[in-house]
């Protein structure tokens, strides 16, 4: 299993809009082949920063999703230009369904 972890900074005052867009996009794509789930995390130390984490059966499932379901431009417009994405191997989990 792999996880895609993205950290980003959101334009001041745009978090609520970003969260609404993120949740809509997540709901629309919840049944994507190979996706185990996803979460959005808001940084408690910086209210304009957060993490998106998605869990996938394998890299192929993730790459197929990424190629066919790009994030909506309105969501990208919420970023200040600072974001970093890393794809990782999941080597342990205690969340139900993510083992």
C-alpha cells in the first residue's frame, strides 16, 4: 500500500473554501479503484496550512487516478504556491481497513 501526502499553504482567509472544495472532490471520487481512503488535516500551529493524505493499494492505482481525475482549478487557486507532495510506502497502520 502507498500513501500520497501533500503539505500546502492556503491563501489567508481561504481555508473554509478550500475545505469545501476538497471535501466535494473527495466525495466525487470516493469509489475510485484502488483508493482506500483519504483525510484532510489542518495544521493547529498555522491555520493556513495543512496536509492531504490519500491511501492506495499500489502506485498503479494512484497514477491512473492522477492521470484521469485532476484536482479542480478552483482548489488549486486556493494555494499560495507553496505545496509539496510525497508518495510513500505504508509500512504500518492502526487505522481500520488500512493494513
